[in-house]
C-alpha cells in the first residue's frame, strides 16, 4: 500500500510540474485550452509522432509546421504525390516514414472515412504505426490509459528505480515499473510530462538533480550513481561500404541528378548517380562518355547499420546524349539544395568547388 501511494505521489508531482513547465509545441493543446475543453487533434498527434521517431523535437518543429500548412487533413494527405512527400522529407531522414505516412493516409481515407481509429490493434495494422506510436496516439489524442515509453522515458525510469543494465537488456523491468507509474487518468499528459521532464531535468548528461521535484524518490540519486544509469551498451564498429558518386556537369552551371530505385536506402529520392555501395571499392563503370576526373575527395556518411565512403568523380564535356528519362538536368541557380537527402547535400557541397 505504501508503495502504491509512493507511485501515485510521483505521478501527481510530475503532472503538477508539467502544468507549470511543459513545453509549448505546435501539435499540443496548452493547459489553458485543455481546461476550456479543447481536445488534441488525432491527425496532428499522428503526424508529430511519426516525425519524432529518431528525430529531435527542435528538428521536427519547422518540418511539422510546414507539413501541416500544406497537408492539413487526412483527405489532403491521401491525395498527395509521393515525390512531393519525399522532397518535403529531405533532411528529416528515415524516408520510409514519409512513404508510410502517405500509405497510411490512403488507407485511413478508404477504410476509416478519413478518421484515425482509437482501437490499438487496428492502429498497429496501419502502415508505419507500431506499438509505441499506437500507444502514444491512444494516450495523447484519445485520453486512453496507455503506458507510453520512448528513449527519454526509459532513462527516467531506469534512474528512478536504479535499473543498472543497458536499456536494451532492461525492457521488461522498465515496462513493469513504468506501468506502475502511469495513472489511470491523464496518462497522455503524464507521458508528455515524463518526456519534458527528461528533456529539462533528467537529461542524459549533467542531470539537474538539485531542481528535481522527485529527487527524494530517486534510488540512483540516493546511491550517487545517476550519471552512470542507464549503463551504455558496448558499441560495435559499423562496417564500412565504399563506392563512387558522379558529379556530372552538362553546362558550366548545370549538373545531372537521377532518381534512386524505389526500394532500398534513400529509395525514390533524387540524388547524384552512384555505383553500388560495396565492402571493397571496385573500379566503377562510368555512366556517360565525358572527361572524367577522379578527385580522391571522399564524402562520408553514417547510416544506422554501416558507414559509407564515396569518392567524388567529376564529369565534364559530356560527348554523348544523356537519357532524359533517367537523368534530370538541374540549373545551379534555381536548385534547392534542401530537396536532396543529407548524403547528397554533402556531395554537392564538396563537388561544387571543383
């Protein structure tokens, strides 16, 4: 009984903290509006949760605002062109999220009358929505009791209950303790309270324990091990893949882009032509008849499972006609660099100097 009271006390303290210190975010309903009876918009919660997957809040905010301005409803999004979605998504990374948003919007429009369902099983059957996102939507948008656990909440729970193993080895314990913390009512507010608390107080480095409202309940603080929890997993070196990327000038101020295959990494996005990405950098097959210069300049990029190294190969004085169905000639003056994914922006930044 004492244990249950302690859990409820922690929850109440954090909810009060959230009402006074919660972040103002464009997809949220602020406390004043909530008190006046305004409810969160499930569409906005869904879009924000997809964008926030493996992406920080500060990065997401400008993308979210632009996205909602252009596609302000499921109906509009369901009729969008995939190329437009992917061009918009450039810079956010993890482009499958953008493709899944479009697929999901079409399915919501066709099967659910353009509305987001509340049923968890149904949500998890939709493209791009897994356990966490379904829980977040039900909790935040619909006020259902769900235990929402992201990386920030994992850190708070591990420190509060002194769970010493790395997070990837502690999922069951984290879920068990988090389930006891989440209140029956206002679980969406509580999830957002934990996220904001993790961002402002229980930070990954140099947590602000002196101003922590639940410091007296934190086992890690009591034992002086806060900064060591959660333990960091041993990082494995990522394999390195190599290849060549072709910066082809067709006029002094024009260059060629191509659309990558729809499947695979950066699928369906515009970029500079490249070879296959291999473990050993084999001699490339040159895409056109031109004057070619192997610059020995490398562009490196980290993907989730490997590191990529591409050598820039400069093509000039193209002597053969290029296939306009495969390549797109772009004028440098009218080119919007932000339409390219991060890897290709790196290529452009280096290649344009030659």
